[in-house]
């Protein structure tokens, strides 16, 4: 049995160059950067490698907003997994409260 330590990195936030939380394998989600707005369902599909800045840049011209990060440079994956306080949390709850589903890929 091999016990190789690993960590998963979403968009990242306040990272130090060359620093990792593991001495083993780092799984970077940096290529998962899709943003798809579904007007008929009023939902947004977001890739785990995005920063909230990226999301707002795409959705603002559509006059759409989400319950997301309040500070620039924050990754969506980490914020949501930590609960996710937003400027809209008083009205809509935490970011994680607004997630409809997660999709896990094993490819």
C-alpha cells in the first residue's frame, strides 16, 4: 500500500509562488475554467479553476450576478467549500447554499 499525500488546488488565493500544501501530488484545477449561463434555468455552470473575478467579468455584461466572493483573487472552489460569504449572503445565504449540483469527473 502506498500512501502518497496529495492536495487539490482550485483557483487559488493569496498563494506564495513555489509553495504547496503537500509534499506529494498537487492536482491543479486550472484548466477547468468554463462559465456557462443557462437563461432558461437561471443557473450558471462554473469550472473549479476559476476566480470570482473571471465569473463577474463574464456575467456583469449580462446583468447577472451570483452569490460569490467579495475580494479579488479568490478562487470559486475554495470559497464555496468553506461556505462562502458574499455581499449577497444576508439575502440569499452562503455561496454553498446556492449550489444546485456538483459534477465529478474521473477522466
